[in-house]
C-alpha cells in the first residue's frame, strides 16, 4: 500500500493541531518542516498506538508531545489548548476528513469495507517527568485488521509505512490473546503489544502482526490427532468389511463370478459384485444394499480437503472464470475478512486478478477473457 497513508495521518494531525515551526521542524512520521503558523512550538515526538479488537476494528490514538522548556513554549501551548477546548470541531473536522480518505485508500488495497468514526481531540499538560504539552487525536477505524477464524491479522491497511526518528508505533491487543507472528522484529515486545521506535522504513508486506487466542495451538493438534484416528479406523473397517451378500445368503446367478471368486484385491472384487447385484434387481433386497455400498465406495470429493486458496480458484473456475468477491464469501460461507485475506494472497501470487466495480471487488482468473463470452462489467450477478 502507498506510503502516503501515514503521511496523510500526520498532515491531518498537524492541520488540526497547528503546531508551528521555528526553523527546522522536529516532527514524526515524515512530517514536513515549517508551515505551522498558529503557535511557536514544534512536536518533539509522536506516539501512535493502534489497539486492535477481536473483530478487526481498531482504536487509534496519536499523541503529539511538545516539551515545555521555556516560558514562551508554555504560553504558546496554553494558547493552543484554549483554542482546542473552545472549538474542538475545527480540529476534528479536518482530521476526520483526511483520515477517512486514508481509510478509503486502505479499503481499495485490502478489499475490506472501512470507515473512520468518533474522532476526538484533547490538549493537556503532562509531567513525563519533564513538562510536556500533549495533543491527542483518537478515532475508531472499522475493519482495520483482517480476521481469519479467531486470529487477528494486522498491518495490510498501513503497508510499507515510514516512521522517522521521532515517531513510535505501538500495536496492542486485548487480554486473552498472544502474539503469533510479527515482521519485522519490533524494538520491544510486551505481553499485549509490540513497539517499533523510529526510524523504521517498513518494506512492502510490513508491518505484519498476527495474534491469536491463548491456548489456540493445542486446538489444531487435537483435531489433527482425532482426524488421524478416524482415518485409521475407517481404513481398517474398509478393508475388513464384507461386500455383496453374506456367506449364509444365496447369491443371485446374475451377480456372476466377480462377487464370489477370491481375488487378491478384495475391495475391487467387492465393488464389482455390488455393481452386479444392483444390475440384477434382486428381490431379497441385495440390490438396494449394493447401491448403498457402491455409493460409499466412491464418495464425492470432500471440499474440506482443499486448501482455502484451492476452494476459491475452483469456485471461480466453476463460475466461468470471474466472480464478485462478495459472492465468493457467500458461496463458501466465509466472513468478508477471511475471504479478503485468502484473495489477497492469491492476487499477490498472480493466481487471481481483480478490479473494483463501484464498491464491489470483482475477481477473475489470469487467463479469463471477458470478451470471449460477451460478459460485461455487471458480471451477470445481482
């Protein structure tokens, strides 16, 4: 995703807060020098904290901190605080508009519907232990992170952002979750957060943080063990199961020698006998039994055995090579977030193409030719 994402954040904050520069500005996240005419203070550092929730929504807090080392700086900050408190809408309005534009860019890149809401601003003095003036913007970003089952996948909405030497980024999560994977290595790892201190020049595909519920690792292992046990029992039962009629029953003449002769491959012989019984239409119910057992001998392909990516590609192939992403989610009974995560991986690997149609994402196979079947941009879908 474009590096303009964080720059838009910073421009929005500065436009609202009105920090002015005297000479070269000391600022965060690529903040340009100069141009802050309302006051005579510069932000000394910037702290961005993204608190991710289990449903993928996130609460953002961006703090601009100004050290108040002189009487002039203290007075300038007090003037700014009075201005913020008397007319907060003048600050949150401009900030919210720019953040919503940022979310729109991320929405186009990720395929998830996003929105920015509940924008607030505060100005306060803190002792850290030196005296600082702090301007804090807070807002909620819906669908900021992707969710795959119960895992939270963070970072694609701010892909390849840049932190300068005055900026820190914190990604935090709720109690009951633990860190799974993170890239690149953070400056600090806490119980419920990771921290990057600038300067950090994230490359494409970074930052990425995956968190999952505590104890989740035991779950898949248990299911794998149970699956292997069921498979072993099924194979043993399959090999020992008698096919055709029992030894005490007479076999209709029309079954032929295939159902009664001994053969090295008992399964093949049994299947042949069952098929012959079905063809004979016997009156003792053996034909119906053969139908049932023949069906069990050749079960349909279990879609669950396919990977998520294989299911998506197969579904699009079955639908002529092109589908809307929303319909893929409906057909596979997946959440929009899970569908987006799988589709993004396929597009990155070149296995799928996609484009926006209004507010819809349309997916197609690389070899799909829209003109070959007379399709138009409506995709023939409701």
